[in-house]
């Protein structure tokens, strides 16, 4: 008998942990559709969409969906960003494994998705500080945020909602988000990485802003 469990790595497990129970879920850039299928198999999501801009990953997603007998609950959709979801009911949308700038473009290209009842679960690989600044300037706010260690790397994972209130955030929050408030080992590891990055910039530029940021991070790290 086939094992009906899908094992997710730490990064995708952190994303899965942000998804609301009972939601209709969409994964943008889904590749093998492991996340979408895992959430349905676990009973977290009622239905899921595995979306990708390329036919190759979409074909692999279709194979996974068939393997686990989920063709009635998980659908593979060819989609450039969120474009194919415009007329589809969806509650939680994951955009993971991409750079922060690309994530902002995907959300920015779909203004119809800026609704108070939709949640975005975002996992930027780079430019997390840019992403946080853009989110708050564009009327979003972070509801929850965690760090996930995967191999040699540590990533931020955030659940975001639209409020319509645009605001500028402090530099410290742009760099650390709500991970600053966490005390777990992964969060400490993330803050250490941000400290090393700030220190490198501060030394290269002799920039007072980055020197202050570096010192604030030093006080937080255990």
C-alpha cells in the first residue's frame, strides 16, 4: 500500500505551518506540487491549486497529483504569477522559493488579490528587507513570521494580509520583521545572518545607519 504521507523539508514545512485550516490554497511556482498535495492529504486544505508558468514543472505536478489520487481536490494550472486565479476562489496563496523582488512583482501585477480575507504566505530567498518595505508601503502587514533552517541556509517565512494602510517601516523591522520577537534557534540563526550582512555593509560603507543596525542586532543575539 502506498504511503499517503508527503515529507516536506524544513522550508516548506514552515510554509505549510502558516496555512489556515479549511482554506482553499494556491501554490505559485509549485514545481512537483508536493506542498499542495501534502496540505490536502493532511486535511488542512479543502482544495488546492498547483500553479506554474512552465509546462515542465506543471507536468511533474500532474504526476504527483495522480500518484496520490488527488485529481478531484488538487488542480495543476498553467499560470503566469496569479493571472489564472483571477476568477477562482482562493483563501491562502503561497509564493515561495523566489527572490523578494519577483514576489513583489507577482503580487503587484494582481491588484484584485489585495483583499482583506486573502492571506499570502511568502518565503523569499533573497531581498527579504526589500519585500517587507514594499509590503507595508503597498498596504499589507505581516501577521506572523518565522525562520526556517534548511541545510546551510535560513529563510524567513511570513503570512501577510492586506489592510489598505500604507506606511514606512523602520530599518530594523525591514531587516528582521517579526522574527525579531522570536526566541527559537532558527530565529537566532536568522538574526545572526542579518548581523553578518549588516556588519559587512557597515564596514564597506562606513554608514551610520548600518552601524546602528549592526549594534541593535548584537544586543539581540544570544
